[in-house]
C-alpha cells in the first residue's frame, strides 16, 4: 500500500500568475536563484512562459528579457517566502479542506500469474452481488488480449478467465480498420436483463449501439444503432458510405441510469446535425417493451455549446437529481477565449429537452479549471449524497485540446439544493496527485468506477499513464461521514 500525502510540497512557481516551470528548483530565502534559468515562450495562451534550466542568462537571452525575468522571480519569491503554504493555497481547496474520504492505493493484478499492466472494467451484472470483470492490455485507446471472469459473491471468488472472441477491439471491414468497444452496463430489474451500450468507430467518426444480455453478460443480442436522424445502417461491404458516416454520429456516455419515473437514460456526446460537425449532445430515453422483449428508444433534442466556450461536448455523465431533474456533465475543450472547464445541462422533462450548456462552478460562484479529461458522478448508497470525480487543476490546462495536466484527481460533493448544480468547494478532496519525482505528463484519468454494494466504498481502477513503466492501481475510497 502506498501512503498518499495530504498536501503537495509548496513551490512559489505554482502561485506566480505569469510563470510556470517545467522543472521546479529550490529558491533561497534571500530571493536569489540557486541555479541559472532561461525563459522561453510556449504556445498555450494560458501558460505565458515556461522556465527551463540554462547555463548562462547572458548567453541565452537578451539583457532586457533577463531583467524582466529576474524581476518576476524576485517579486514572486519576496511575496511568498514568509507566507505559510496553507495560506498560499487558499484557492486550492484540496490542500486545505477537511477530507471527506480516505484513500487506500495498491497495485492491482487480476490474474495472479501475470504481473503486467491491465486495463480493468468492472460492473455489477445482476440484482445481487454478481460481478463481471474485464482485463485488457491497453496501447493508447486500443485494447487487446481481452479476457473476462465472473463472480457471484462480490469478488470473493472468481471463475477462470475466458478470452474474448475476438480478443481485440480492432476489426477490419473491407480493408478499413475499425474499433468496436463495449460500453457501460446497467442491470435492469424490470426487464431482468443486462443493458449495455457499444461503439463502432473509425477515422470518420463514432456510432453508438445498444445490446442486452439475458445471462449476465455471457452472450449478447446483436447491437442496434441509437438513431436520432435519417441515414443508413452500417454496411460491412461499404463501411464508409456517406449516408452512414455523416449521420447519427455519437460517442457513448460514461453511464446508463434508471430514472425514478421508470425510464432508462443514457447520453451521447460528439453528435452531429445536418451532416455537419460533431459538436452536439443529446439524451436517449428507453422503456422496456415486454411484448417485443426489447427496448423502445426515443432520442431527446440535441443541444449545442457556444463555439467560443468549447468545440465539443464529450463523454457525458447523466444522473438524476433529488428533485427528479436530469443533470448531464460533459468533458469539454478550451478555445482561444475560454480556458478549460466542465459544462452541464439540466432537464425538467426526463432528458427530452436540455438547458443551454453552462460552466460547472463551485457553490460560492467561483470558477475552477478542468482539462479535457474523463470524469464520473456517483450517488453514495451510504449517505445519499451525489459526488463528482475528476481532474481539477491549479492553473488553466494546456496542450492539445487543453487536455493536460491530468492531475490532481479529486472528489467533491455536488450541491443539488438549488436551481443551478455546483460543486461544494469545502468538500473537494484529493484522491491522488503528481509527486515531485513523477513527470509532468503523468495522468490520473480514464478510471473505472464501481460502488461496492456491500461496503458502499468506491473502487477506482486506473492505468496511470505518462511515466515509465505504466502501472495500474486500485484505489479504495471510503467516506468518512
């Protein structure tokens, strides 16, 4: 088990508004640098400068730039050298809040005979303690060597692993490579089936399907497309037919839920309209038809985000609020005028109509930064409260699509008491963060989330990327009250 520090080591560079180091270095209390530095512009609009070690300031940069730089360093050093770290981090809630959870972090090896890195997906697939675990080898976003096992006692004992057929998500149709990815699952007590979404994608875009299983995931029905528009079905002999690839596009959401009104909801991101760009999103609402022994799906109205806010609405997470409204939160990208945030909509009619997307904020009305990265929400079976898990950054994210950095990973309670949902700032709690000896490209994202039906603890499974060797971990998150 690895111990997780409660707070990050303080560095003045993290709080200076105009400089952002690639490598931090000790600064003496007299305000002088212990090493020479050079200053270089970086592409990101929100990270004005990056600092790297150099040999001589005079040889590396013009004298005027050197004076400006050392003035910045002197100001930041003098400003912060006698200030406690806690006071400096008042705008970083996870450094000062009383934690709402405890976290236990361990390496996770589903197969005792193999100690390699495994991508883990895990779902409850029945009404009681039936579990389905999928272990795969991950190369980027492509999974291979996929195998699964079942448990009927909440993971105390397991069946032997069985290899998927095919064992990879990569499939070729008429010479064109596709990926076919199983999506999130939901056990439907009404229909007594396991419902799942399923994705077929290639370089031309995404199409989401649904399927269900009557034997807890051992076998599945043929996937059927979730359609919101006219357009052709997939033809394996002509997989890039325009009438198919330009219509009904959408990437499956992070989850499927059962609403208190009896309907089933999921959401699609990266949807399109009029054969155009994939910058829309919508809900799909389903009811089980006992006579047809199938689901009847109804698409909701598509919603678009303002182009100056984000180019896309991706990886939607859908939940039901205490007042029965539907809440959707999306991953989004930054623009030239707007840094990285998460966005949300609500629905008063069960997901058919979504409010215009707006920025997800803290409950005191202040903004927080979040990269274009994965996130989840879960309502605790222990205390009934709703929680959001994802990356919140100290500074505006950068990189391609403003997807980095992907740390720290935090959990926060959602305030659902008013008309506008928000995150309770005084509950933001650290799950994991980059340590001083880890590279800046490390990622605490793309996790699998499972709420234990017996202990009510949260299980997170993460392949921590961005360093070598890549490792996978299990985080056991326990609510403290």
